[in-house]
């Protein structure tokens, strides 16, 4: 928030330090100062007020109180006449307030108002804080808001229909044109200020056009209220309108501030716009907010801060913050907290106040008294984090799904025997513990496919078998192709130091023909493939996602978590593609083993880049598209070397009888 240096200076008889020095003091004891900018004869200090102090410091008066405590300067509050002139004994208006919308509501009537030019000091201070001048009355309400932190609103009383003001929730299909001319359609959750005809303002957010102050205004109705912060935040978000007033209300405010602010505003309107109060302001305040009392232990304060301050030091600091103190004994102080300090709730809050005013720079650093031991290395947790970090780096998004499934998923995946039924389910719908993560992953795809073209997701979570035994699974999906997903998994295995990985075709009730078991030596550690079309249709999933499931617990003891490093070969790689036509039941693993047995160490990689069945392929056959990468660590392989290797591989494969090889 932007603060005027000259305005802050006006709260003190003694001049403040120059803006730069003042900013340094605020940074050390209060909040960060974003910028100091000279503006005409003033300086604008932009202070980052954090949410916990928005309650009292979104105002010049609040920041001036902090400066008073930090610099030990006498602070004086703005002028307000205690005895305001009144024309009549009673106010002619009535108010009816919904307690759920406002905890306090004040309404004052001022007659004989003359709308003239805004006084120069007020106009300059408003402009320094980024607000444009409108007219004298509106400017005064904005001025008091920036001064005290209390938003106010002025209505033209002659434009109000009837003699009653309601604070209520908007009615169905009710709408309002606000100041500035924009029209908003309101729902029942939006609180409004209304007269007999309808809304004249959106409570705590913005006033309506119908009762705005103009040059002809003679009778002003002045409002100061304490609106419910949750309702204001929700309403502001719903209608997409955020104002200086809504910002303050949604953080919560001191209801006692409303009376102080309305008196200050009436005083300024009488001073600069003439006018006379029509009677005592109407005041709805059913549950008064009282000052809190908190006990502070001197020993606790010193132990927590790491300093030795006596009761005199501590009470001096607290008194400078306008916190009244009473020393109960040499060990304890009773602190009375003013209602505008909503951030102070417990003893530790008071200790923090003592620390920041005393100055953290004055506290000598000390080593902890407790013995801090290094936590035991958790390899399983580290492995999960390694997996998580790698896949996020590959562009995947982690999801978290419920650990339960319903009857529909049970039937679609035909997993009755694997299920554990709960005795006390969290809902009637979800009665089984999930046996696998894939149903939740597919549900995520269904929910997001209309919003995103590319969906790459994964989940790390527990699954449960029919006996209730848990297993940690890493599962994911990508709307790409089999080859890309296999490449992602190969990279994972490489990063965690897992060797001897192979892929073996298998049949499943869930996966179609393009599916493989992921094997580490002779143990299955996961599966990779495409889900059957009928399952995707029942799950309402469009596209053809490739999914995988990795049994993380089976990786323990196998992965080294650190890859082996060796010198990068200076000789180039030679790449050749071949097609192998084989019987439909022949596994890719069988073919790759045959090739490796012949090629030896010169073959550094075999990659399955295509699997095809269909047109131009004989019935009962399928075609593997294989990419072979050759390299020697001793020399550059010549064309003759590659030809000899390929001829040897082809001859070995064709000896199988029903296999046919074509070079590309």
C-alpha cells in the first residue's frame, strides 16, 4: 500500500527521519518497503502490509502508531469534535440489518451540505496515494478510509426511496448499476444496501449510481459499517469486482473503528462542506467487541527470544505499542490488547512484538542447546522423491486421487476377487479400497480432456488387495504413443541405476495387444500399455492413452539410486533399421535376445519403434520395426563392419523359419 510521507509526519510534533532512513527503520522492525518515490512536495512510501496486519495497518494512522513505537515518538490522533452540532433531536431514518451480513452498522444524516472544491491538502494526499479527486464529500470519505482504515460511503439522502435502509442479501435476479456505470447481476449470496425500491450499493464493495453524490446534493447519508469478511470476499470474487473497501473488509476489521471514523468524517464535512448532523447516528451493534487480556511470562519471553530483558524493558516496549500492562508479580505481566490489534491472540504473539521492537539485530545468535542428530536415511522415501522429481521435469503433473472405488469401476475393471470392502465406508458410493491406481488416472483424463489437448499425469499412492495388504504403486498416463512412454520409463530406470530391464508382451483383461510386462531380470516390476477400447468407452475417456504401473517396493534393493558413470566414447554411433515379420504370438523379448546374442558388445541399443498388424501383413503375423544402434569403443565402425553385423543378425533371425527380415 502507498503511504504519504507528509501525511505520516502530521501525526507527530517532532519531524520524522528522512524517507530513506524511515524506510530502513520500517524494514528492520515492521514490514518490507517496496519503493520510495518523490512526488511533488511529498514522498510516497510503498509498504508491503502482510495479511495479519491488514486489520490495523492498511491506514496512515496504523503505520504512524508503529513508527511511534519504533522511534519512541509521541503520537497524536487526528482531530475529531466530540460534541457535534445537531439540527434535530432524532434521526428520521430507520435501519434494518441482517446480522449475518454486518456485525455493526452506523448511519448518520447531514443536512445543508454544500458540495464545493476539495481542500488542497486532502486532494494532494489522495493523489499521492493513487486516488483521483471526485468531489469534496466523496474525497473526505476516501481520505478518512486512508487515514483510519475504515471504508465509508456517502449516499444522496434525497435520492433514497422511503425512510428506511436495509442491509440484506440480494434477491433473485436483482441487479445494480454501480458508480462508473457498470451493471451487475447479483445472486442471493451478495450482500447489498437497499432502500424501498431496491439496492443502492453492494455492501462493502461499491456504491450504486442511483444514490450517488453530485453537485446538487444537499442531504448526505453517511455509512460506516463492519461487514462480514467471508461474505465480502466471496461476493467480490463472484462479481469480479475488487475495491479499496473490499480489500479492507475481507481481511477483517475492528467494529469499534466504525464509530471513530464516522465522527471524523462528520467533523471534516462540517468543516469543509458546512452541513449539520440531523441527529445521533443510528448504530446497530448487538454484540460489542471487548479488549482481550493475555498473560505474558517474562521467562518464556526471554527463553524464546534468547535475550535477558526485565519486566521494565518488556512493559516499556508493550506500552509503546499502546498495549496496557499490569505487573502481577515479578514473573508475569497481564497485557490488555486494544480491539484494533486483531492479530494478537496468544502469549507468543506478544513475545514476537517484544522481539521486533527490541530489534532482532540486537539479539546475539546462539547455538541450539538441544543435540540435533541427522535423521536416518530413508531410501524408500528418497526413491519416491527421485521418481516424482524426474517425471515433473518431463512435463508430467502429479495427481492425488481418493483411495476408494465404487461399484461402477468394480464392474468395468472386473476386479471383484481383488477388492477389500470397507465395514464403515466414507460414503454409500465409495465402498471398496482401490486395487490399482489406473481407474483414478483415467478419471483424471476424462475430467480434463475438454480443457487440455495434452495430458501427462502420474500418481504415487497405495493400493490394497483383498486381504487389506498395502502396496505402493507409481502409475501414470500420457496421450502420446507407446514408444515415448517407454522412453520416459527407460530414463527413470537409468537415473535410479536400475539395470537389465526388458519388456515382455503379455495378455490382460485391461490392456490391449500393445502391452508389455516390465521385467528386471526375471522379476516383473511393472506393466506398460494401452487400455482396451471398451474400458475407455465405459470410463468416457477420449483418445488412446498409454498408461503404466510400477511396483515401487520391488525397486528397493535393486536400484542403486546412483547411475554408474563411464567415459563417453569418442567414436560415432551407427544406426540401422530393420523390420522383422514374425508369428502373432512371438514376443518382442525373444527377438531382441536373438539379436543381442549375435551382435555382442558392438550393439549398444535396440529400440522398438513400431508394431503393426493389418493391411499388407499376412493373417496371423505381426511386424516389429527395430532400430539398432552400433558403436565400438576402439574405432569408427566402417560400412563393411556394419554390413557384416547386419548380415549375421539377419541370417540368425531367418533361421527361425517363420521369421522374415527386411532392411530399411
